[in-house]
C-alpha cells in the first residue's frame, strides 16, 4: 500500500525545510536507509533517510523549494499503484497524524575545513567539463573553502557526494580560501541580494518575536578579573583541556543560577516554569547566522569537563554536525563578544529562557589604590531580563552572586 512521506521536524525551532536536492527520482526503487533528499533546516543541512520500501511514485516539492513541517514530500508504494486518492486524503488530514513513514533518521552534514591541496585526484567530469557533484557537496565545499575540483567522486558515474567531502584529508599546505572581493566601479550603483537561509529566517523570526513579546530590561555590572586571570593560568597548568574565560563564565553562571532559580526559568504564558536542571547555551557565530550549543547540567561539571564539552560542541557547530539534542533544552544563554574586542553590548533573550548574559572584553584600567595608582583588569557583563518572569531586584541579586564567583574563582572549585 502506498504511503505518504512528510517533512519531519528536525529541530525544536524548525517550521519548514528546504529541499537542497533529491537523491532519488520518480520510478527509483527505495529501501530502508536510502537517503531520499538533502534538507536545509534552520540549524544545519541534513540527510533525510527513508524507513519505507517500494518505488518512489511521486515527488511533492521540487529542489530549491521549501515545505512546512508535516507537509507532503513524496509518495512511496508499489510500482504502478494509484496514489491520487491517498494524496488527496493526506492533503486534507491533520499532518501530524499522517503516515509515520515520514519519520526520518538524520545526520548533520558538513566537511572538515580543508582547502588547497594537490595530493587528491581530480574530480570526475562529464564531456562539457562540468564537475559532477551533488548540490549539497557543492554548498559545503564552498562554505569551507574546498576546491571541489580536487576531489574524486564515489557516487554514480564519479559524482562527488557529501561523503567524499566528509572524508577529505587536507595536505600540510592547506589554508583558508581567499575571500571573494566584490569589484567596485566608480560612479556606478549596485547591490547584491542574498537569499535567506533557513537558519537566517528562523533567527529573524524568533528574535523578532522575543524582542516584541518579552519586555526586555538590562542590568550592567563591572567585574574585576585579576584573580580570574591568575586562577585560569594556574588551572591550565594541570587541566587536561585548556580552560577559557568563557568556560569559567559558564561554570560561574551555573553556580549562580543554582542560588537564584527565578533566573533559571521560562515564561509559559499562563505560568512561570522554574527549571531544576541548569542547561547553559553558549552562542556561536557561523557564516549564515548563530547557533547555540548547550552544556547540560553545567553546575554538576568541573571546569575541565565544561572546557572539553564546549570545545567539542563549538567544533561541531562550525562544521554543522550538531545533533538536535546538542542545541536544544537551554535554560539560560551566554553571548560572548569579548574575544572580538567588544567592551559592552546588550543581547536579545533566546527563547524559552528568561535571561541572557552579554559578556564583553577584559581590559586594563588605571585605578587608585591607597595613595598610589595601579593597573587592574575589568570586564563588563549585561544581563537582559524578561520582565514578565524576572524582576529587577532578582536580576541584580543574580549578578551580585555571579560577581562573587568570577572575582573569587576558587569558590567554583569547592
């Protein structure tokens, strides 16, 4: 019997998915585990695998187009089977109650950053010298600066596929690809229209909703970083993984949240949910937007454990290999632009959190000490709060506790 395949929800914030490419065409035989299509979500580009067996009878959305979650993607059944009535019925029913054949196992896809090498054989080409590669392979190669003509394809007819880029091993001479420069013509106007990725669409929608719906207010506090800098140096002499200031801030926030559960909460319209667990999201900038990997149970982990986990999560994020469980479930978020030289800024709350902490850079300032002057290191942080669930005094008390942990890091070790 023919079955409808629908667009699965591949992330907690996904509302639609864009078909990057179909790997099967109408009439092809399908078996469980076959990759039907490459789907761009708001978080990553993923492979859509089928649990069905049969023949691909119908494709409901063309490559390059988007379809809403639970929208009809395809129909699989017996060769020659009439599926028109099934398609009509499926279009009228509640999508979430439709055929479970839409369930798909997914794998985040990307390549190891690795451009410029001459040690890999040239890609297979057809007669007109065009490189045979899947749209996903081309997209990932372009994102990572890989010269796709230097790869050999393992797909049908020598076609370069995602796996070939995943397995690409750079030579020692590899480096970053040069940025594309837009030529400037004197006296001539021009512009460049950039198509919105699913990630950028979701960022625009969710943060607009957050800014519009959540009444933000901001609390800024300056913290002395002298002891934190000394402690970090001492910790890294014995830690198996290099601990960053951001790792220390994650740990300090987790410890402070344990003492201030009102901040570790979510506005649920009819009630406020105080979370017993502490999951810290840490924003990571990507080429087409932001993603927030989550360190779960951060208050229960040591600094070296947090450092190892964040390093792994950030690498996966930049390579678009994060799995949904690794970028969802946050109860509090940190946005750190200090490493980019930003001294102070405000951040938009990341739903469903009630607060987000914006972290600025550490800078030297001259202060008066007794009858002399000295140089000290300070850092400013700004807490954005949802006034529906967190009051000013609550946010201020949280920052005071955070300040104590940051300025006396030994308290994080006991």
